[in-house]
C-alpha cells in the first residue's frame, strides 16, 4: 500500500464588503457604529432618513436629495440633480413657485423606499435598485408642507425624477394641530 501525504491549508476568508468611503464627521462615524438603529421620527412624514447611510447607493440617494433641496433653499433648481428626461418640465414648474418667494428655509427627509424595477421593465436586474422615493417636509416662512421626492437611477447615478408637494403651503400660516403624537416605536402599545 502506498503512503500519501495530505496537507490541509485554511482557505483565505472572503473579503467583506467595505462601506462607502465618504468624508464623515466624528459624530457621523459614532452614529455608524453597530447598534440597534433608532432614527428620529417626524409626526407627519414618519421615520426620518438615515443620513449616515449604510451603503454607497443610500449615500448617493441622500447626496442627490440634499443637493437638490439645498438648491431650493437658495432659491434655485439644482439642474444637475434632475433626471434629463424631466429636467426642463420639473425646473420650469419649480421655478414658478421659487419666483413667487415660496422658498423653503429648511427641510426634513423621510425614510427612503426603493424598488428594484419600474413598471413594464423586465425583472432581469432584481438586485439593482432603480427607483426610490421619500416623504418630505419643507419648512417655509411662515408655513410648512409635506410631499414626496422621487429618484431614479440612470447611467449608474441617482437623479431626482419628480417632486410632489404643495409649495403654496409654505406661504400659509402654519397652525399647530392639537392631536397627540405617538412615535411608532411606542405607538404599538397605544393603538
């Protein structure tokens, strides 16, 4: 009988996906540490977006959304953030309100919802997110309004594809409602 020598070696570990590298403040790095995630919540738009972001795609969605909304605060439409297919129509529509001094002074972005494919598209790329939307709250002077901001992925980047919001609400006096607010984390015991 022949003797064979068997040598066992440990296979190298598969590389773990690295989080997106972006310039983050010390506070953002602390918030990104692994823990049970509890995000603030707005009583009208629900849970707020995770502005620290977990993956590159989320960070890109937050980046394009905040760049677009920061432009609105400055009284302009950030055209490079808007999808080319709707750029002219959306810019013209929003400029109408900006020229009437319905300019937001602040905003809140709700949690981002994504979808892998659009209506009528083939489901060949189920893993790649293609559309996203978020609830949005714009604070004007003197009013407040809520709506939705829609994003679409095209040519490897995220773009704003639509904004559905009542700009006129920013020009009307905000009346604080007298209803009780229960965050969803605690609301389950009350409902």
